[in-house]
C-alpha cells in the first residue's frame, strides 16, 4: 500500500512524480503546483506534465483512518468539531460587533457631512442672492454662465498643443541629443554579437510579488544603478528590488487593479521617481521621503476614463506621457506634478506608447494594426504606419532604437517589423512562428540588438543582419524584457521570477 507524501493517507487518485519519485494524491499535488510550481518534498521545479498516474484497483476500499475505529476516538472527534464550532461562533460575534461599530461611525460621518453640505448650500444661495441684489442696484446684467451657478472645470485639458515653455524645453533637448546621438559609437567593451550568442541563465530572483494573483506584468532596469529594477504585478503592487543585496527596497500599494506599466525617472543630481500605471485608470508617481526613507505617492493621475495602456518618461526628464484605452493621451510635468496637455479623442483606442529618444515624436499603437506617429510639440499626426498583412491585430508594444532611426513593433500577432523612420516604411519583417504571440519588444542602448518576448520565451536578434543570436526558452510567457548595462545582460520576467542572462 502507498501513502500520499502530503496527507500521509492512502490516495484515492494516486500519481507519482517523475523527478522525485514520491506518490501524491492528484488533487493535493495539482493545487500545490498551481500555487508554488515546485515539488513539496524536494523543492525542485515541478509541472503537471511531470506526474504519472498510478493504476490502482477501484475495488480496493481505503482503510478507515485509525482515529475513527473506536467509540472513544469518534467521541473525541465530535468533541473537536464542537469546540471548533463554538470558537467560530465566538469569532463571528466579534466580527459582528466590529461591523456594527464601523457602521455606526459611518452613519455618523455621513450625517455630519450632510449637515455641512446643507450649510454650504445655504451660504451659497445667500451669496448669490446678495450678488443679484448688488447687480440689480448697479444696473449690471448677470452673465449667462452665472445663471446655473456651477462651472464645469476640466483639469489642464487642451487640444491646442503644449505650452510654449514646454515646447522650448523639448526643442532644446532635441537639439542637444540629436547632435550627439548620431555620432556616438558603442564603447569598446560593449557586448558583441559573438558574446550574446553564449548567453545563458546566470541568476534568478524568485518569489517576487504575491502568489495570488501571481505574475509580473512589467519590468524596467535602473540606468544609474544597474543592480536595481522596478516591477509591477497582477497583485496591484509596485516593487523596487536591489539585486546586489537581494532585498525588496520598496513595496508600493495604491492601485486597485493590476499594474500595466512601470518606469523610472532618473536624472543626475536629482531624486529618482518611480512611475506606475494600472488597469484601474489611474497612474501614480512615487519618491523617497528624505525624513523617513519610505517611498510615498507624490501625484495620482485620474485624468483618463479608461485603462492606461502606455507610460513613458520623456528625454527631458521633466515630462511623462500616458496613453489610455479612452482614445486619448496626456502629458504631465514631473516637477510641478500637473497635467500640461491632454489630446482630443482619436478614432481608435490607444493600446501602446513609446517616446522617440530625441523627444519630438511619440508612437502610439491601436487595435486596428496601425501605428500613429505624433509630433508631441504640435500634437499633430506626423505619419501613419500600417503593416501589409491583412489580418487585424492589436499593437500592444513598440519601441524606438536609441539612434532614433528605427522603430520596432509587431506587424502581426506572431511577427515583428523594423520601420525606417526616415522613409516611413518597413525595412524588414521577422516571422516568429504561428505558436509565438508577441508580448514585448526592446532595443539595446547601442541599437545593435533587438529582443522580442512572447508567450513561450524570447529571442534576441542582431540589427541589420537579423541573425538570431540567442533563444531564451522559459516554457511560459515572458511579460518583461530589458537589456542590461553595456548589453552584458538580458533581463526577463516570467511568472513571479526575474531571470538574468549573460556570459557563463
């Protein structure tokens, strides 16, 4: 007779692990794999496909547990059940009394708020009446807008373009960056294509975010401190992690739904800002409090009426750009934490966003397979890019090359295209296979390599030659992909793990 390694009882539906050889009850080991992804005895990685069913005779009845084989044992079991029921009843009564107190306080607060509102309305009506009397005595006719009393206020919303000082700052940044970027060459110690071909997994950071709901949704690596990275998860939490100390530096709560995007605003001599955008239609900006050392939310964006689908920090480091499924995008000042522009609604929802490295253009994906290129200064469409494929798909990710000449984006569900921005046409398309679904794309800082992540791994290609340099096989969806410092590392996010790939 065999016994389950988890419950210690004979299993009704026995299975055996190919990796450890232990026998388990199917329902118990399946639930454990779903929550932890490992063998409960050895701790090794375990999947349902590693389980083999044992053919047991259905006519063999399992023996009765020893605790129920005698009258005293049955009485002891019943006594335990009674004690549990009494304790549960006591706990329910405590919770009931607590809820009554909370309800009483809420009713009191609501009554007080109602009284305050009623007093303010009376004061408002009295002020209106006094103003009307003064206007009548002076022979002034009230304006049409004042007849209804209330004025609709739209926070920073404008369809005319960005303010002149913001445009001047963007032009200054564009002139400075474009002059140096075109002449810049990769450092001599930058990773080569031959070196990238040797990359293998060298470090794994497990158990990030909560186990339920599990999953990292976004990943960004710090430029000023390459050992730190920022992640967002399905658990509605933003985490800042330091790889060098293997510690979570900050776990930030404030969203009510999953985090769609995270970003870092890093600038020499200034405080680093953590940015997050979620499916709850809001975005947050966090910074470290100098007194307590804790990260606090400086700004909460509630402009958009739909899920926020894109987030990018502008090269000026003073602006952040957001796109939303409500068909608009907005620009926000990171120094005053205020909105400086919000676009008029477009014809399609906006599903992804990227800012050109020179700062004058933004690219926005749509569910209709098209990519709209906007001049951020005038907010006018500079170009519309449409793949040649006939099957519509959603452009859920896109990115610019660091030299500013190219843009990488899907041209179908399972292929990506490299667009030449100087000619506004696709120069090359890379098919990835019918079973590959693109989730994320990325360029390295030198624009020599490009990466494509999907539902069953990631692939790194050489720019211009389009040679596949390395294939990252994770067996599951990669939700985040980033190149490390000097191209020496590739970071991926899968499930609750962040894995770092590099030279052995």
